[in-house]
């Protein structure tokens, strides 16, 4: 791995040279396979430290991603851009330097002054082109790193693969859950950084979403039409973990081998057509915490405090291939962005965001996201991204999928 050093506020000529040098790497091959634990996690792993993650291309103008972004394909920036100003650390551990940018295939930067506050990782052989009118700087101590196949997992392992780790009984929740991961040789071949992204999207996210769609919704989706638009209210019915189907054993303890084991997850289904017409999506009767585990003496966090609850909103295609979120209010989710996931069916190929403040993390690995202003408090996981959207840090809190293996 090449790790060029930088002085504070690296001049653009030195930065360009460092990028070009780091883009050159020797060819090699390594393989990785993932050991699946007893349960599936709904998790975006290391990708939660970014605002936008794409398997393919990332094209953006006139904006900033304060938690940076990662792209398995080509990156094209124009019109002024800032990356990583929030300086989010791995596991919130100040001893680890923040990630600012991961680029798989190429980086083209035109007329886009800006700063990268965080380490840069480039796929081996990635083409880098920074125009003369693009004064881009990277302050010390951040560095440009090349990811050759031998170290393709360095930026991604083990954190990204939390989804394949542990089980509900033995899992340690909180910062340490990033460490409960087993990676063995053989299986998935990673020849380049783009291949690592492909593995993440095809294997991990594909597996995760397929499991998350099996369990029936436990909340009610209420849709009302007002003045040509729709209000969608998600009603959690005040369910707690002990009320969710399959959790309780006859002796009153939780059954870790049944759906929903050890985590309270409100699950809602929303039709794509209704969401496109919505002016407001609200949440009611879904408390942010649940003390079920405390009351039956099985609290895993050992803190004496109620556990957080999570909200999974599954956007169902039902014949639609695109969804538009425009001028939509999501205020009820603003205080729980770290525990909210919007999961889009694979049949939805395009998501349009226009003047909307997205609260929570979007998981749509098969969709192209097209943005026209607005912002996200969370992360977008998508096939590709194009447009202008401001990203604010709100890392998704990993939690258990409601479906046992």
C-alpha cells in the first residue's frame, strides 16, 4: 500500500501527484469467504460511515458529503465539492483516522475546489484526472492509499462484514460488534476494489435484503389522501419485543431462534406509488425504547437501560420501477435516524429525490438515485448516484434482522 505523506493543506500539485502515484499498484489475487452466523444482521457495516455508497458510478455537483462517500465505479465531480468535514472515526474511536473517499475505477475532478478531510483509498490502476482549475487539498495527517488485491479488504474488513457475524445470544452489541467477524480464505475472489464492492452488493446486501423481506410486517400502514397528495402514517401499535410473534417461550423467556429475537423491530410495508404521491410520512405508536429484555432479565447491553427499537420500512414495487420523494416531510424520524432503514425492492430501478430531507438510511442496491437538492441524515446505498445532495452524518446502528436463519 502506498501512503504518501502530506503537509497541512497540501498544495494541489502535490495532491495530484500523490493521487497519480497511489493509483498504480501491482497485480495480485486473493480470495475471501464469509462465515454466516446463526442470524442475519440488518447492517451496512463500514458503509454507514459514508453518506453515499454506490456499486457503480458517482456523479455529483455543487454539494458536500460531510461523512464522505464510496464508489465502486467512476467518480465525476464538478462545481465545488467538500468531502469528510465531519471527520467520523471508525467505531467512533478517535485513535482511528476517518475515511473520506473510496474510489474503485477513476476519479475526475473538474472546476471543483474543495477539501478531503479523511484518508483516500483508490483501487489499483484507478485513473485520476484533476483539472487545473480544481484546487483540491487534503490536510495532514490524511493520506492517499492504493488498494491492491492483496489488501483489498484493508479498508473494508472487518467492519463491512458485520452482517455475517455472531448470533443473538453471544453477540456483543455496541462498538465491539464490529469485531465479531470471521473471514476465511477461499470462496469469493476479489481481484480489485470494484470486485470488493460487487461482493458487498451482490453477496452481502443481496442476502440481507432477501432475508429482511421474508418476515411479515408487524405494523400498520395508514394512507390518507389530502388535497391531491397523500399522508402516510406508520402505526407500530405500541408493540414491544415480547409481543412480537415467535419471541416468547412458555417459561416467559425470549426464544433466540425465532423471528425478532432479542431486538424490537417495527416493520412496515409501503407501496411505491403511494410513497411517490406522499407529502408526509409519519410514525406513531412506536416507542423509541423497549424494556422487554430488562423485565424478563435478559438484557444484553447490561446497562440497566431499555434497549433502542428499530424501524424497517420496506418500499414495495408492486409494478412500479421508479419512486419519487419530493418535498416530503419525515420529521417523526429525525430523532431516530440511526435506527431507521428504508429498504427498496430490487424491481425499483430509479429513485428520484427532490427537495427532500431524508431521515435514515436508504438501502436500494439495484437502483440509480437521482438527486435535485435536499439532504440526507444517514446513508444511501445504491447502484449509482447522480445529482446534488448534501449529506450529514447519522451512522446506522446495526441491529438484528427479524428473521432467524
